[in-house]
C-alpha cells in the first residue's frame, strides 16, 4: 500500500473522496456502488488499473477493487487501499468476476436486497469501461432482489472540479510534455530531420518524457501522434498515430505528444514546417495561431463550449478560413480514463458534451483545435490542458504557440 503524505504537493485526499461518494449514495438510497469505468477506478483508488476492473463501494467503510489476478498485487501496492481491499479474479470455479463480486456483496457486505449503483452508458472513448450488456444481465441474474440503477453521475459530479493536488499533477505532466517538445525540436534542427521518420519523432519525445518522469504515453490513439506532409491535413483528422513516413522539405510536421504523471495527463501539440515554407503555407499558419490565441483568451468561468465555438467560427468566417476549422474547440480530461465528454451527461445528445455546459473555476479541459486543408496537404493541431479561472484560463503547457520553420 502506497503511503500518502499530506504535505506532498501531489497529495489527493482519497478518504475524503470516498466520503463524498458515500454521502451522495445515501441521499439517493444506493446501498452499494459498483464502479466499472476506468475514470472511476483512477479517481477512487489513485492507482492505474489497465485490466478490466471493478470497484465495490459500500454504504460505509472502505471500497474493494476486483481486477485481473495477474495485476492485483501491483494495484494493491500502488493504491491507498492495501492488499485486503484489492482482490484478483481469475477463470477458475467461483473466482470469475461476476461470481466474486456477487458473493462479496451478499456475503461480505451482508446485503440480501437493495439498490446497486452501476455505470452504464456509451462513449466514443474506447476504454470508458461502462458495464457491458453481458455483465449487466449477469449481475442482475446473480443478485436477485437487487435493483441495478445507473449512478455514474455521482463520480462525474464529484470529479468535475479539480482539487489542488490534481491541478499540481496536471501542471507536472505538462512540464514533462514540454521536455518532450524540447527534445524533438533539438533533434530536427540544423538538418537533423533529414531521413527521420514520424515514428522516430515519437520515440525521441517518449524517451525525453520518460527521463523527466512520465510513466506512459497514455493516448489510446497511438501514444505520441506524429503526422507529416499530407497527413497533417486529413479532413477532420485529429487522430494521427505515427507511421514510418519520412519527413520531407517543404512539408508540415505535427507533433502531438502525451505524458502521464500520477494519473494526470499531459497533452500538447506543436507544429512545424520542414526546410522552408511558402507564403500560402504561412498564411494558413497565421490563421491557425491567431484563432488559437483568440480561443485561449475566451476560456473563463461562465463561458460555454457553444459560446466559444460561435465566437471562433465567426472570426474564422471573417478571415476566410472557416472551411478549414473543425467546429469544436475542446474536449474533457481528468485522471486516467476520463477523456472527451465535458461535464455531466445533461446535454441534448446523451453521453456527448452539453454545448451549453457552463465552465466553473478549477475545471480542467483540453483546448483542442484542428485546422485542415486536405486539398493543399496542410493542417495544424493544437492541444493543451487549460485550468479554468474566474476571468481567464491557464494553459498548462508552456511550449509557446507558434508554427516554426525548421531549416
């Protein structure tokens, strides 16, 4: 069991988080909370749970994690819960996850009936972790007398505003990402780009970030996303896993890299021209940097995704480049597993961001912008975690906004 020191700048009061969950459970008459989403595991256990995992939170007392047996000892070692509250499931009689968890609720918690809060829904994010139909029906059959009710809103609401320890972790993750960008720029400068591939760029960034303390290039979109040439301008192309394509003079280079520090996620994209740039390419670049700078000034408490999108698309229209912009300017972010949707599931399209979500102080989102002109094989991406303040935002990566021409 990992020990946490309250004077540690990255300290998270996990016991307080548990108390908040149990208070909301009591208000909603939920007898036990069965969490299955990766974001819930991260937020409650403060440990990385990459295998299919579940957490059983009783009305009182400590929760218990159920994870694949091959990883249970490590999760117990890294979590604040300890080995008595991290159990392993396995494909043996009575040890599968459905049987283990059902027996635990009935026998260990002594419950015969009641309401079980579960996490159902959908997501565009692959490792979200909602209960599958099979899991839901199996738990329902194994726990007669219990009602399974959707309760993910409890963790969603409590995790929305970030505490100081989480904010400090995000700042450190972004500092690490900046180390990766510095290493990439040094490697490609002075002709170093010649003969280099996208995958090499990804590796250079990864090594520098690992040396600086990152434990994982966390994005499920290929780790570090590197694009060059026509791949930077793929229509709506905000997903570019690195390939073996070599860098070429006169083309763009997009470097979108990711670091993880204590489950907080660094994510920043920087853009270059290799060798030289034409007037037309520089026109596109100025459009991009101008709208990013304007967008960053718009983020503050009281703004909404819709208000920002409307302002920025009007600006792009007046400048004559609206057709190149993806009309979305952010995505959600939290501790590992919490990505894409912003805020609560209260918008017009279920499980997508509510465009009228009102930002509050100490929310963190990714300012995420994509500019793409496929017909000219050119595009740019900007991503950066931002901390929402009363009348401004704080971009957490400090690697400056610019499109650089590398000789």
